[in-house]
């Protein structure tokens, strides 16, 4: 079976408009979050990651009526597409597979107060809330008439999309897969939902929340953004002279089969997913799901020591970008590709590792050869999804 490789990638994230900016943020350990004033309960302030580009127009095409999730995804997909140099692709053999946690929830919320007044309902009322507008928007923008799918498995959605793309390529159902995720969930619905569960903090400074691997801080930082990668079989990529950035060498997903709002605190299922993804290999480092929720991060701690003890470094990029829900896994994939290409492990910022002192956390940018990266991801949907990325020499 031929190897599955990545030939292009693109991102839209807080403070990050392109791959060069993403590399700079990762290498320098820059926090791109900000305080949104008056956006919480009773006018409280919350820390978020915000993309300030409206993206109503992308390369001269008008997307004003598209949901924000789709606009972010289209912009990221265009960057990935150009990097992979796919102008002459057989579009009938291309599959677009995108993941999202909330789809057009933000835009549906925006127009929900017009629902009982037909005169105020916009003509795009239905597609603006349809999650599949994300993938169909990308096919429209790139002129692709092949397959298109949108999956919604919560915070693992983009990693699950990458796994699905890998299976499609291995089975011969497609020759190129444009995969990733996009989410824009900074509206009231999500904010109040997480405030109710106590998982985001109010009226705190940026450095006081969204702190990975810390029992001294509370809450995660919700963020918006998109990441997209181009996947192909290695022989096809080589035959057209494409640069190969990395290989998707392994992946696995399972579900905890628990009631909503519960997760497997034992770490048993996350351990099983990561073990299945890496096999007998030992990654150069782990690009972790850790986002600043103690139970979540403790699952990462348990999983790491179950498989690696203190021998493998671990880092989380979420102190920089915040947590982008269903697009976060693909953001971790792209950060791993950048890491392998330029030879550094990005730092875990904001934290001193309180309560996780024996975990081999990378606190400062570590320059070294990076041959492989294990990526962990899980969320409220109960999925545990892991990938194993390796470098092409």
C-alpha cells in the first residue's frame, strides 16, 4: 500500500493569515489571544482568539452570504491548494472532506431573532446554518466536481476528516483529498454554554486562562480558525514533482460511549487510540490536546506516562492560539509539518507545569531534528483521535 503524504497546507487563525506567520508564532511562542469586553455573563469579559479578517471577498469572489466557518475554510483551502500546485488536477478524482464542530451556528444565532418575521429572514437563511456549506463552499471556490463531505464529531472533526481522507486514498476512492476543519464559535450560544459548565473563565487576564498543564489556572480559551491540508499517494505526488512536507503514517479513533458532559478520566481510551496510531514507533515529541482544563490535561498526562514515561517531550500550542474546536486537530497537524520542516519543537507557553511537574513539557522553543510527531485530540463528543506524522527524507 502506497504511503499517504501531504503536499500543501493553509491556515487562518488568530493573528495568523498565512503559513509564514504561523511559523513565526510557533517558533517565537507568541500568544495571539485577546480580551473581548462585555461578551460574557452580565457584561463580563472573556479571553478569546479572534480572526479579524472578514473574508467577505476571497480572490475576487463574493462570499458575504456564506457562514463565517465556510469563509475561513475557503481561505485556508485556497492557500493549501496553491502550495500543492494543483492547477491541472483531475477534479473528478478530488475529494473535499472537512470537519466542523459547530458549522454555521454563529450565523444561525445571528439571524435567529428574525425567525418569526419573514420579511427580515435573509434569502440564505437555510444554507447559512448548514454545516455542509463549509465543504461545498470550498468545492465552489476551487471548481471541484468530485466528492464532498462534511463531518461533525466535535473537537476531533478535522483529525477524523484526515483519517477519512487517508482511507479514501488507500482504497482508491480519490486521488487527491482536500481535508481539514473550520470553526467560528465566538457567539453567545457557545459562550454561555461553557460558562454554565464553568469551563471558561470571566474577567481574567490573558495569561491567567487557557493555560495548558496547570492545576493553578481555570478554563480554556475558545478561538476561531481553519486549517486545511492536501493529501495524496506518494507515487502520485512524486510523479507530478510536488514537494512532500510529511507523511500521515498512522491514525486511530475511538469513542468513549459515555453520557454527554462526561469523559473517560482514566485515560484508557486515549491511551488505546494513541498506541494504535503510533504502533511500535517512538515519536520525536507529542503535540498535545492540552488546553487548560485540568481533567482534560490530566488525561494527556496519564496517556503520556502510560506509553512514554518521561522519555518523549510533550508540548501544546493552545497557549498561543486558543482552542479552535473542530479545526484544532488540523492546526496541530500543520504545526507539526512546520516543526519537521524547520527543525524545532514549539513551546508550551503561559505555564510552569504546576501539578504536572514530572511531565517532560517543552517550555522554550527547542531546536532539533524532528523526525515524527504524535498528535492527540479529544472533545465533548467522546471521540479520541490521534495521528502519527513522519518526515519525508
